[in-house]
């Protein structure tokens, strides 16, 4: 009787751990979407800065070099954002009929397109996105979805920075430990009380570990979003302030030294903002 009580308690604890994991997973997805939206705003601010610089004559060569680097930094994000994250395509890429491949495809398809894009741009910009940015059309889509589903891609990273990010976030279907089916009772019903309790406790420990990884990664995403938002807001305000005071000036050489320094600071902040798009999360 005592062993039966321990078994029941162990299973309940496992179910609670899974529930916490799923909550952390959803929170991370939401934070990734918010980061993507913040970065999209950042891209718009950078575009405004570049558009203004293009109206000026005689700008220094250093500005051109800065924007070349800005374009490099933004290329991966733009490439991953422009891809169509279609559910049918995701399932189709559940590679090779292997158990792992099918799980990957189904897990990836479990995400709404917005969430899939947010996850891709959060975890894949620096490595995977850099390679995909050189592709276009169907080739880019296939490469991105293969990476998201955990498939083989030369540019793919590892851990949370690779396709495993999607599997982990998709919940129990992506777990090798199979905790959800265990907690449902199918496994435990056929096991002796003591054996079932030990197994449930082991699985719970793994779920708790995974939850801590998600929570830490979610915090990292929130911090990156805050940094990006702060810099984008500062840059936009600086641009508005500068242009409102120099509407009639059309050549860099006509600015005062103070104005030139102010404009150089705007360019430096533009490059710094773009560099945040290459910051890797979860490594």
C-alpha cells in the first residue's frame, strides 16, 4: 500500500514538472516573438538612418564602410524572416521516415508560423542564418525548415542554437525521455510500484533540468530584447533630433564640427544596433 502511494505521488510530481516545463516553453516562445518584433522595429530605424544619409552629399567613406557592415549584420535576420514557414512544408521535411525525423517534422509543425519564424531568428541568426542568407526562394526555405526540424544542414549549430531548439520547445513530442506518455499512465500501469516510482522520479529530474535551461534562455532573450529596444529608441530619437535642426543642409561638408560628430555618433549606434542581430542566444 505504501509503495502504491509512493508511485502515485511520483507520477503526480512528474505531471507537475511537465506542466511547469510547458509553461516555460510557452513563455520562451512569447519572448522570442517579442524579440523578433523589437528587431523588426530596429531594422526600420536603421533604414531611416540610411535613407537620411543617402540624401547627403560628400559623406565620408567611413559611413559607407559602416553600412556595408550593417548590411552583413542584418542579412541573416532578413533572410530567416522572409521565409514562408508553412506547416505542410515542415511536415514534408520530417526527413527520411526515421522516428527522429517524423518527430522533428511534427514538432516543428506544431508551431504557428509566427512562432516558428521567431524561434528561427532567435536561435539561428548567427550561424544558420548566415548560410541561408546566401540562398533564395525554395532553397532558402528548405534549408531553414530542415534546420528547424533538426535535419542535417551544413550551417546548423548545436544544442539550443540548432534544430533541437524547436524539438525542446515543442514539448514532450520532442523529448527522448517520453515523459508525457509515461505520466499518462500507460508505462507505469504495467510496472511494479517501486520500479514505477523510481522511473517517474528519474524522468522528473530530467524535465526539471530542461525547464531550468528554458528559463535561463528565456531570461537571456528578454535581456537582449531590452538592450535592442533601448538602443533602437535612442537611435531613432537622435535621428529625429538631428534632422529637425538641419533640414536645409544637404552636404556633410556644410555641417559644423559638432554636427559632424553628432552624425558620426548616430552612424556608430546604427552599427552597434545591427551587431545585436548577430548575438547568439542559448550558447
